[in-house]
């Protein structure tokens, strides 16, 4: 059977934001009666693609054809009227209104100028029946669960004679049963000939529901594939963008460590990360591997007390402690370099020296200022040790390059002489030279007895530094792998893709 | 007993509960008053509440629109005063006829409201601040017209003030009450049977969602402040029927009475939930408190304020409980 003509065809789409090329030459085609998955890491351009399609942003290059005619929408409303409806991750409905109203508000059936309530309710019931839902349509939406609200959003979307339905991470807040219900609805709609564009971080779900997928990376098209012909490992490799064969094997090594420093048992937080257990020993580098959004940062934030754990407990040096605030974590000598050094860490208008002593000063309290000679001595030592360039402590931080700014953040935490240093993407966006220096530093620190929790999107970097690697997927810790000779980025990627079932 | 109560709560949707509470309060006050005071338990007592508060009812209707979108309008009292002042001065000085003066006043009030609504929308400023500025502006404009009270001697106005519209059994209301009733009915129709009305509720429920659902949020917001401005101006006209004078110190603090009536009527200050019937009941409760205190005779009229304060506090607490239980 030849494939039917595409209902939607986007070709050569380009979109430039100030300073970033968000989309560059992306093609996408949707066939009627098909679920098409749009895959890519965070920042790969999935959201931007959806936004230019639905008229939130104008496109800079390329063409969009709907049903063979070129279109250019200027607002989501216009796209909706042309038959392209979007259901967003967050349910965008008014919970104070009734179910029927949420489906029809803005285009209520009217008779002689007044809203025809009985007809509106009848049509709502009819429409929901198409989705196998039987609700009291005059009850307020707030009376129903999030999953049902999602279905109501879909009902609203398909009422407008939808040809294309875009579901942007619809499953992220649903439980397994609710996801199944949603998939049933999607299958029904598929049979009616609607083209569905499905975005999800959950690989299992993508493989369960989608027929075809388009993969994006860094705003570029990687390719379009039939889901059944693309193994999960290859999908992950294509999303991350490393050819398996080309990956060099670089290694830290598995070692036996004596005394555990931080032990987390059943630590978890609803909606962020499922309960996990993790032991970090003194002098050990633990790598966290997984796709963006798989829960890497969430683990770091829990261990630093930046988020409250819903379940589980933490012991530091054998004694149970409560890490309720970052301050409490700092008292236990846990330091956290966040992935976003610009917004969370550095104050660009202060000097290098002032930025470095900030954390030390905070732990002493403002009534006991750090003496200037001590400041100069400490700062001088770390500027030299980390090779911060230019080696002038009185320079403003905003004049430094990204790599040197990162070193300033590191120096700030190292001054506190932490026992556990959590590094979240310390090498992102900095040049190769600075990157290797930071990697070398991590090795030195761990040799000196400091424990390091190392988070990076680059698997080879994780492999080069870590003694053991924790693999995350879909907000769950799925495997703990000692970094022995058998562990390659190939194996790691396999584990990420399979969710640890293979190992 | 418990099962009966449970049964009842299941049959009455949660959204009607606040209005019912206000309704019960009103009935209870009326019954207690009727038992305590001679001559209290008559229909005319309730009608007199309407007669004395027709202008407040009209202003509160406009306020209901604004609060339903999650906004607030502090300028209403000043706009009422400005309207009395403009009417009185135009009729006394140049001797303009009422059929010119009244439409002009209504237009001025609407335009003031529309400008405030536009500023709130276009610059994304807190309604509280914008309407506070509007409140000072309108009150200040009163004094540029005149610092003294200006009497109204126009024949149409005095006729309106003194006419009694007879109902059955010797009971009567003033023409202002008829106008207020028409305003309430029209407003209720708009809120429940037009797209504008539903957009008001949707905007109050979640502005962001309303925007993404393709509703004209900007137009809705500007419209509700225009409606509120119009209602304030109309309230001002009714107040000048009632007072037969224009004065810069009329209706001082009326914005707070209007907000109190709306809140006691069960409308959530966060927007999206409430009914006009509730607002009517809220105005009735406020008026009945005044009546009870005047029947009591020995209490100073400031007790009215104390009771309104207590009542408001209780109702805000109730709102909190209701919204807490719902989430």
C-alpha cells in the first residue's frame, strides 16, 4: 500500500533567535492517520518547531504546506481554525468552568445571540463519547483528575475539525493507567484519519504509540525513521549525536573504597525523581549519566537540600542527617556547582576575589568579615591552582570567559573544603582547554580524598572521570555500573536506551 | 441528620453554596429582626433597603464584573461623586436639560473606566494601582468643579426623587430601584448567556489558559472596567436623584461598600467564581444591617461599620475554606 499524501509538510524550516540558531533546515511531514513522534533532547528545537508551526513565532526560512497549500499562521487561533490544534504539557483550561464550557468557550453554540446551553451540553457529551468518556459535562472541570482534564483539552482540540493534533508532552503528569487511556484515545483518533504529532521524553511510550519519528539535534534534522525499524539504542545515539563506533574508550577505573561518605536510601521526590539509593565514598567520583530531563539535576538538588525529599533518608559519615536547606548541606560540607552558572552562581558585577569569598563569608556570617589578608591569600592560591586567566583577582567576573567563570564558581566552593562536591554540567559551553583542566582538577581533588558527584551530558567525559556510573532514565535510577573495562559508552548508551533491563 | 446534610451537599453544586449561605444569613436576619422589633416584618422594610441602596446595587454590579475577572476597581466611589458633581453643576450653571446631562455623565464614566482598563491591559499594571490613581483623579476633578455642595432643583430630578412606583398591597419602590433591577437583569443575562460573560469567567479562572484557548482576554478586561465605569456613573445619577445635590464628598468609601457587598455575596476575590444574585443579596445584607441598627435605636450608626467588618472577615474566612477544600 503506498503511503497517503502528507497532510502537512514543513520543509527547510529555519528560525533564528537573538544569538541562537534555533532551527536550521528542518523538514517534517505528517501523514493522515499516523502518530508521528518528534524526538530530541531538550534544546534540540522540538518546542520551537511546534511554535513556528502553530504561529506563535514566524519562520525565518522554509515553507509550511497544509493539504498542499502554503500557509503562514500568525497566531495559534489562526492555526486552530485551519485545523491544527495543540494540547500542551500543562493543561491550559479554566478549571472554574464546566466541562462543556471548557470544550466550547469562545465558540459556544448560540441561538438568537444567546448561548444555547442545552445544545452545548449535548454536543459536549457527543464529543466526549468519541473519546470513550462519559462525564457530567455541567460539573466544573476541577472535579476531575488531571488525566480527564487532558482528555477534555483533546476534545476541545478535535472539535475544531482538526486535521493535525499536536500533543506536547501530554503524558508527563499522568500515571500508567491514565497514559493507557490517553493512548486508546490517540488510536481512535488515528483511525479517524487525524495526523498526530507526539512529543515525549519517555522512550517506551514513543515506541508503544508512534508509527514514525523525526529526530532533531541542535536545531538540525537528523532524519525521519519508521519506529519499528529504528532500535532504541540507535535512537539514543542519534539524539545525543555520537556515532557509536567513533567513541573513544577513555577510562577512569573501578576501585574499592573504604568509608562511605554520603548514603541516600530510598530518597525521592514526587514528580521529580523516583526513590533511589546511592552511596558515595570518600575519594570517589560518581558519574550520573542519562538524557537531559532524566532526573540528573534532581538528584543533585535533593542531595544539596535545594529541594525537599518526599521520601527516604540521607546519612553523612554514617549518621542520619536532614538536608532541609542548602545551608544544612553546607554545614555537612556538601557543595553544589549548579549547571547554570550565570543565573544561579556568579554575580557578574563583583570582582573575582569577591565572588570567590562569597560562600566562605556566608558561612561565617556577616558579623565576622574575612580579613583582607586572608582573602588575598586564599584567592591567590586558588587563582593559581585553577589557572584562572587573567590571574587578576580584582577583575570583574563578567569580563572573564565562560571557562574561567566556571573556575571561579569552582574556587568558591573549594575554599570551603567540601567533602562532597556536586558538579552539574561543569564543562558545558566552555572551550576544550578549560574543559580538560576542569577534568584534571576533578581527578586531583578525588585523589585528595574529596568525593565528587559528576553530572555531564557527555558520556565520554563521565567515563573518563568516574569510578562508578549511575544511569538514569525517565526520572528513575535504573542501573549502577562500576567503571571497569567492560564499560564503554556503547554499553552506557545501551543501558540508557533499554532502561537497565539488559544488564 | 448527618446523612441528610450529606445528601444536601451532594445535590447542591459547590459553586452555589456561598450564595446560599448569604441567602440564609439574609433570611435569618430578617426573621430575628421581625421577632425583636415591632413593624419590622413587612415587605416594605426590604423594599426600603432597595430604595436606600439602589445606587450601591448598581455600582456593585459593575464591581462584580471586575472582580470576576480577578481585578478590582477602587475608583467607583470617586466616579459616583464626580457624576453627581457634573450633573449638578451642568444643570445649575448653564442650565442643561437632564436628557443631555445624564447621557454625558454616563459617557464620561464609561470612558474613564475604559482608559483605566486599557492602561491595566497595555502596560500590565496591577488594577489596584491604576484604579487607585483613577480614584484620586476623579475625586480631585470634583473639587476643580467646586468645593461646596451644589443643590439640584431640576424638575425632572425632583420628580424622579419623589415618585413612588406602587406595587401590590400598598408597597412601593422608587424609580431608581426599577432602574437598578433592570441593570441587574441585563448584567445577569450578559454574564450567563453571552460569550462576553463567559469570557469574563474564563479570564478570572486562568488568564493564561483563556489566552491560549483563543479568547479575547484584552478586550474582556477593558470591557469589564468600562462596564464598571458605566455602572459607577449610573450609580452617581441615581445617588443625585436620592440626594438631590452634587458634592465632592458624596460616596466617600463607597468602593469599599461595593467590594464588601460583592465578597459577602460569595464572589471570590481571585476571580472566576460568583453570581450576580449573590451581589444583590450582599447589598441586601449590608442594607438590612443598617435597618436593624436604626430599629434598635440606641446604637450609634457606626455599629453598621463594625458589623460589616465582622461579616466581611467571616466571609473571607469562608472563601478561604471553600477554595482550600476544592484543591
